[in-house]
């Protein structure tokens, strides 16, 4: 079985005219939430092969925090489409990158990740900041064509309750 894990970046600095959207950093809360959720994910899926992240700073910081939680020391790859691409473009690009891997995590933004989660699972799911959805399937082709199954979903709020 293969797992595709979607992660929405954690809480970042507020939008402002002084900071370019692409350069917004995680807040202290965002860093703490990322660490907490990453530890949960590392226990649930102890070996992750590859992390694919939006090049936006807040997504990259989230990916770097996750990477530290895995003993497998997964490779981090930046993919421009995860910042501004549409769902179909992302699916096509991810299908080319995931070949040869078993567990892959992608880091990005809403509303695109909510749309992607719905397209892949058929469920109307909402990813909160630092929220994670794990989709399981026989192959990445199955998952990316909507034949995968929602395996689990977690976010900082659900971990604290």
C-alpha cells in the first residue's frame, strides 16, 4: 500500500503590505503546532520517503519541521505548482514525482488543498492550519485518480482535545 499525505502549512505571519505573501514565516504557534502534528504523523507512518513542498516560506518551514520527526530522513523537494497551481496541474506533477516511493507528504495551501483532498477522496474535507490528511491506495496512480481511501485525518485542535 502507498500513502499520500497532504499537509496544509501551519499558522504564519498575517498578510501585510510590508511582507510579500511568498515570504511570510511561521509564527511561534505555527512552529509548535507543526512539531506536535509531525510527531503524530511520524508515529502513524514511521517511514516517509519524500516531502514535496510549496516554495513559499511558511510551507517550507512546515516541511523542515516534519522532516526532523522522521528517522528515515526524507528528501525535501520544492514544487512551484504547490504555491499557485490548480488541482489538475498538481495531480499531474505529483504523479510524475512519486514513482518509486511508498509514503509521500506534500505541503501546500488552501483553498487548493481542500479541493485536492475532495478530488482524491470524494469527501468534503477541510484542512485547518497544520492539518494533515493521509490517503491510502494500492498505488499513487489509484490515489491520484480518486480511488484512494481516507486513512486518517489530524490537526492541532484534534490532538489537544
